[in-house]
C-alpha cells in the first residue's frame, strides 16, 4: 500500500514552474556545453542560461488550468531567448531549419506579431514558407511547431490506458489526474 501511496503522490502532484504554470512533461534535453554545440552555435557566457529557460518554457502546458496560450508561449520564448540560444535548442532537437510544415495557427500568429512591429506596410507581411529560419521569430515558429507535436497537457499521458484484466469494473474517473488510487475492493 505504501508504494501505491507514493506513486499516487508522484502522479497527482502537478509540477509547477516558479510563476505557477504547470509543466506538461519532462524532456531529456541536451544541456549546452562547448562540446555539445557545433562551432557555429557557440554561445557567449551570458546567453547560456537562456537555453535552459527556453527548454523549460517548451515543457509548459498549453491546455487546462495553469497553462499558456500559444501567443503567451511565443512571448515567453521571445523574451527569454536570444537568437543564438534558440538556434542551439532547434539544433539539439534535431529540427530542420527549413520553414516547411508550419501549422496555420503558428504562421498566423507570426504574421500578427510581425504586423504589430512593422512600421511600413504591415499589410504586406507574409510568412516565409519554404525558406531557412534565419530570424529569431522564425526560430520560435519552428520550436512552437515542435511543441504542438508534443502532448498539450499532462493528462494526455494518463488517459490512453486500458482496463487491467484483474478488475471487474472501472471507475468513471479512471485516468483523470484527480482520480486517486485503486481502492482495496477494486483489486
């Protein structure tokens, strides 16, 4: 019973960031180091902490309570990351820097944000499809595209479970984060 209680606490307790946002999952990130970064992606000492901040931001929930919207995630990546740090994270994930297969939601967000910053001809701003990502906002678009391919919330890890053969019935809330553990009479 003690093991079940510990597992219940581990699964039930949401992991929160310093500002109270919920983490969706943990990713096995490649930490920045002179040996892990290619010669063209060497960062200045002051920009190295940005890599960890970007990696942490990409693990935050996009659905449910204590989550971020895509726009807020974009703002967070834009504020916390330098172009070089974003390039390292893109490289560490093995992503192509070609702007192909960018979802419409992200390209629309890119255009909206670029139009707000544009001083001349904001109506002529377009997303640079099929080009190499060379600007900070283009790298953010690549990272958000990757993020949308990951589970939007931690419940995505719990819900797709089957019914164990030893149980005769299953609770209605089985698989929910707040469901708790299996009771003794359900074994």
